[in-house]
C-alpha cells in the first residue's frame, strides 16, 4: 500500500488555521509557562516514544504533539520572567 503524505487544499487550510490558533494561544499565554523546564532525559524520551514511528497519525494530532512537547520542554524566551543572554526573546513576526 502506497501512503500519500500530501494534503489537499482544504486540509492544508485547516492545518494552517489550527497552527495559527495554537501559535496565538502560546504567544498570548507565555507567562503561564515555566521559563526553563525541569529537564529529564528519561522524561523527554518517554514523551517522544508515546508517538511510535511508522504509525500514521493525522497531521493535526502530529502538530499538537510537537507543540505540547515544545511547551513542556523548551525555554520560553518571551516569558516576562526570562532574563537570558543567549536566547533572544521572540517577537510575533519572527514566529511565522
């Protein structure tokens, strides 16, 4: 069976709208996230392995999985409590 990984016009538009809503929710709510997460290699690997490789998943669910992982495990430079020197704060035009 040949898999088609391309999306049609309607699916792409829907995915873009979903992504924009997620980015807006993240950008408007960065103060609620920890600036720097408590990182654990085991915890991150456990999270990654929740989505087995080679098993098809809907594009929206895959996008949500990645966004959730970034919210949990990334440094959130737009957070008002971030005073870092090495990670510049993002502004809205740089996100897209």
